[in-house]
C-alpha cells in the first residue's frame, strides 16, 4: 500500500495520509492537501471468512475486494487529474 502511496506523492497527486481505527475497522485516508477532506479512504473490515477491503471517495463506495492488492489495482486504474 505504501508503495502506491509513495508513487502518487512523488507524482504530486497526494500530499498526506492518516491511519485511524473506529468501530472494528481500520481506515487509511489519502489527502491531496492536508487541510482538505480525504480524496480516498481504504477501509479494512473484518468478515466471517476473511477481511474485506473497500475503497471510498468521500461517501461514495467505489469498490470492495477480499484482497488488498486487488483493491489497490482498482485505485491505480482510476484516471488521474492533470493540472496545468
């Protein structure tokens, strides 16, 4: 996960992150700027047979997978905003 984050930091897409736990879940939030709301959040929730990972953009659930690498592939395949 940190390699994906590092690559986006090096590209100037993301600038900050936070790790949090609440109500039996872990949350890795990604920020474009420190003073904004998270651009994305990766949530790990326990499930009966295995953990489930979900990707959020604000309140919108973009995807969920049983494997973190699969979820990160979804995040990597999203189009990037090119700023001029």
